[in-house]
C-alpha cells in the first residue's frame, strides 16, 4: 500500500442521549492510501454514515486517532476543521445537496468562494469541473431545472473542483435510477483513474464492487475487508 | 449581497412582511428624530457660522440654564473675554398690535440688544440693523427691524418701507431694516419684528401715547433681581466651550460677590446654542425622550417579529446552512451571510421607512401652523435623519438577525448526510419561544403605555378645576394692542361688562387680568 492518506486507529463513536448510550463505531482501524478507491458497505444502521462523517471532519470520534494527510485531525478547532474540510475533502451526497437558490455555476463555485480564491481562478476551475462532468452547458440553470442524474454530476463537479485530497461519497446513487446510477459510478471511476482518492459508502453490493477495496461494517465494527479481483 | 437579494426575492411574502415591519418602526423613529433635530440639533435658518454661537443665561444651583437680568448681561458683555460679541433678547416672542397704514393686526415681536443681528451673523435684506446707541437706556430709540416674511406680507417687499413709521401697541416706531429672508429668530420662537430692549420696556411700562415718553425706561432695566433675558454669544475663534464656561462662571461668581443681595445663589452658564430656549430644554427633551421610547418600542417589536421569522426561516434552511459548513464555510462566514440578508431587509425597510417618514413629516408640518403658538419647528428629512435611519437599519439588522444567525451557524453538520433534518431539538424551540415572549411582552408594554397616555390626556380634559365651567363663555381682549391708555381700557371694560350683563340669559359678567388656564393673557369673561 502507498503511504496512507487516511489513518484511523481505535476510533470509537458513542452517542449519548438522556438515558441511552449508543455505540455507533467501535475500535475502527482503517487506512486509505492516496489514489485508492474504497467502498464502505454494510446494512442500514451499521455506522457507515457515522464513519464517513468522521472521515469528512463533520463529526469527531469519542476515542481514537484520526490522521489525515499526515496531520492529526482529532484535536482541530472548529475553524481549522472547516478549513481542512474545504481544502482536503470533497463531498458527494445521496440527495445531491445543491443549493436551490444558486445556479449550477454558483453551486460548484461555492467551496472555492469559502477558500477565498480569486474570481479568475474560480472561474477557470469551475468551468473545467463542469466540462469534466459534461454539465458546462447548464451552468446558468438552477438545480430545479435539472434531472437527478444531472444534479449528481453537478455535485461531483463541486466535489472535485477544489482538487481535494479525498472524495467522500455517501450513497451517491441512492436517489438515482439504475441508468443514472451507473453513469455516476462511471464518473467516479473516471476520476479515480485520473488519480483521485475515493471513499464511498454504499449498501448496494453492485456499486461497492466498483471499488478496489471494500470495508464491511456491522454493528459499528469492521467485520471484513475484501479486495476486488477485477475491475468493472 | 447578490445572493442575499436573490434569496429574499425568492420569498416575497416573508420579505414584504419583514420590510414593512421595519419600515413602520424606522419611520416612527425618523419622524421623532426629525423633531429632535429641529429642536436640538439643527441651527435656525439665516444664522452665520452657528457652531460658534452659544446660549448664555442665568443659573441657579440644581437648575438648567435660564434667564438673567439686564444689568448682569451688561456686565457680562463688558467684562467677558471669550466672545466676539454677546447679545441679549427675550427668549419668547410676544404678541403686539402692529398698525400699518391704519390697519392693526397682531404680530409677534421680541426685544433684543442693539448688536443682536451682528452676533447672530444675520445680514439685512434692506436698510440696516440697529445702530450703536439705539439701545441706550437713557435715550431709547423707537426703531424696528422687520422680518423678511412680515415685510413681504405687509409691504409687498417694497424697499420704500424703510423709514416709514408703524405703530406698536399704538406707539410710533420707525422701520430701519429688514432681516435676511428665512431668519425669524435664533430659537424656535418666531418673531415678525425686533425692537431694542429699552424701547420694549418703555412700551410694556405703558409710558404713554407719545414717542417722547418712550424715554421713560422702566426700572426692570436697572434691577438685578428681574431675570427676563437670555443671551447669544459668539465665541472668539479658537475659544472652546469649556474655556467659555470657565470665563462666564468666573464672571458669575464676581457678580454674586459684588451684588450679593440680588445675585445670591445665581451664576452664569453657557451651552451650545440650540433652537429650544434654555428654559424649555429639559421639558422638551423629556417629551422627545418619551416619544422616542414609544417609537423605539415599536421598532423593538418589529425586530422581535422579524427575529422570530428569521429563526423559522433558519430552520427551513437548516440543510443549506449545514451544507455550506460541510463545504468549508466557517461560522463567521455563515453568520455574515445571514446577517447580510438581515441587512438587506433592514436597508429596504429603512428606504421604505424614510419614504413613509417623509409623508408623516409633511402631515405633521401641515398641522404645526394650526398651533396657537409663535413657534417654528421645521420638520424635514435632512442628512442627519437619513444617517440616523441608516444607523437604525444596522441596529435593526443586528437586533433581528444576529441571534437567529448565530443559532443557525450552530448546525449539527452530521445532519448534512441525513434527509430528516427538520427536527432541531428543544434548544431551538426555546429560542423561538423567547422571541414570541419578547414580542408579546413588548406589545403589552406598548399597549399599556398607549392606554395610560390616552387616559392621562382624557383626565387632563375632564379635570375638576374647583369651579363650575358649565355655561361659561370666555373671550379675550387685549386693548393695549390697539394703543388704548389705561384709563381708556378701564372705561371700555366697564361699558362692555355693563352691556354684556344686560343681555338676556347672562347671569353675570366679570373681567379678569389673567384667566385660570392662560397665565399671560388679559381676559374678560361673561357667564
């Protein structure tokens, strides 16, 4: 394995409510190398999304170590986490999560705006990202004017335009029909081929098999890791 | 900003309600500020370099600036080192009978020292200001300076009016000048004309029918116990208000030491010149403060209303906010974004409010001339009112938007991955409840205040004066305005009362010098 981009050691996540203590993740030890395409699979409620939240710095582990790009990420301040998220992580969500009041162009531009990037450079990157996913001709449209598949392609463009270290995809095909789902998977595969590191959560074995390696979760624990023998 | 505008345009109902709420709050505040501006901030028209003009008057321990005696003014004028000039005047214009070409009409005039126009920096449109010596006690001159407005109204702005003789309360006065257009006095009490102080005292002392008898100056000019004048001083270049205060306070102490019998406990004070006369400042300020409190309460209610709406809107936009934060927006960037929306709303509300206040100001300005007082409070929308409204818009944006923005920026980022983010727990519900409770409390306070004010006004109207006012008719006569002598006045009143008493249905007729509710007027009553 190449040098790990992501390293989790003994990560636990416990949710506390008034009377109940829920162990969402327990003793997770994972490494993801640069350029790797990993899927996280498992049944509903097994902790996949919680794991992705921790990987994406949206949440913090209760215990354990998380190193992202050689940098300990567990003790970062809120503003540091926001900065690292903006520069190191690209998110692709199940429900696309485009902002309805913004055009396609503005949605893709958003993370670059928060980075404080100059307008000319933003324009260059957004245009390139939209061309890459085949949505440049829809730049001025609002999300509501696009199909689900198109919206997810825009979301992919938004995720990649900042050239993050890793793409985190949470059930990226969950709201798409099989044709559009396959198209998005092809897009991810293409991104991976060009060097992107991808970590995808899915409960669908067909899509999990697109990845080089699949980590199986059950009841918050890693129960199996499998490596794909052939590529789709 | 572009995004904020677009977002608000996408929610027209919300935006409209918020903008109108803010507009009402800001309009009320702008109108009251306009009144405060006219009463306390804006210099009266026609005065040159008003920043150097100060009000000077007598003081008593624990009391605001008030009137002073003529001899104390003269000493102050002669001994002070901080003024380019200092002029005395009666702080409130009084009504006189002004006869021009045999036609007598009431007109408001005031007594001033000879250098009044020089100190105020008011040029003459025609003729001249009072000359040196025309206000000497031993030889008062029966001269008069007209306001431009009176000159235009009664003489058709004819320059040949200069040198003509008019009659004030029956006594002849020669017109020597016409003040600059717009100038009607250095405070809100407007004057149609000005006469020298010694001529005024002679006139009010009822000296007689001939001009020569005006020379009989009354004792009031020599009495330090009679406090009836205030003064305008023009500070020398480079002299600060603090230095001037020290100087006049020192003079006040000197005068107290030199004339302890009349000046005990009295000093001399100084304030920046304001449109409201010194003695009226405290009550006027209290009244304006009360009005401000009421209209600010309305604005606060609008703020809590909008705050509640923004909070609800924030709940609806929870997913957007979470997403932005997931994409790397810092909390500051989210707060800034949401505050920008509040600021856009407040700015739009302020613009509408300024328009609304313009209408209200026109309405109120149309009502002021109907007041039976010689005052000019010119309400208008100037840069100060606009600046105040702008500042208020920022305050409104912060008051209504900061809390919801801070709350929205505390989103649970994990919810970004969920589809059911609507439920946000009890903390947010408590915040909404807090807005509702605040809005209710402020509304109740406003209603109670309005009811109390209404009740007080009603009570004032039905207060029992201690005597029956049923079937009482009162009329006002001021025969002095027509130049009647004391003897002629007494004869006239006796004849009038006798004839009124003979009217069927009249039980009695009485004459009084002053009526119960009008301390300044001479009245004759019949019942």
